[in-house]
C-alpha cells in the first residue's frame, strides 16, 4: 500500500473511534482532493463503502485503512503520523511526492 499509518496515528484514530462511537464496520479512508492553497488537499475520514476495483485496503496497528487508487498515485510512500505538542496538534502527512506544500501542511503540489 502506498500509505503507512504510524503507531501513534493509529492510537489517535482508535481514540476517535471510541470517543465518537464509530461503528466497527467503518474504516479510516485516506485520500486527496483538488483544492487547498497548493493544489491538492489531504483527506481523512471514516467510511464503510469499499470498491475492490477502485480501492486498496490494509491494516496498521489494528486500524483498517482504505485509499482509493487515484489518490494512491499522489500518496505513494506517504507516512501519516500524529503530532501533539505546544505548537500544534493533529495528523501530519509526510509525502515524498510533494514538491511544494502550504504553511499549514494541509495541502500540497505534486
């Protein structure tokens, strides 16, 4: 799979699932969409729709993850981590394909 979820990010996803009472049939969907100040925006969300022809499924530290194959082209080799500090808190994408990204890190250019 083109995307890796770190153990810390998986722990945060599990916490969100528990706190928001998300059904166990749902998984974490990771993708990209056009937009943002640099061209593409990262997307994270919970879903239960899976298409074998269009999606790839994997599991990291007990968290099921699905990414659509079109997004996988832009996210190949990306690591999703979770950062919690004084300066910021949230999921962080480390994308080796990004040639430019915005200051907040939520969008990129490939």
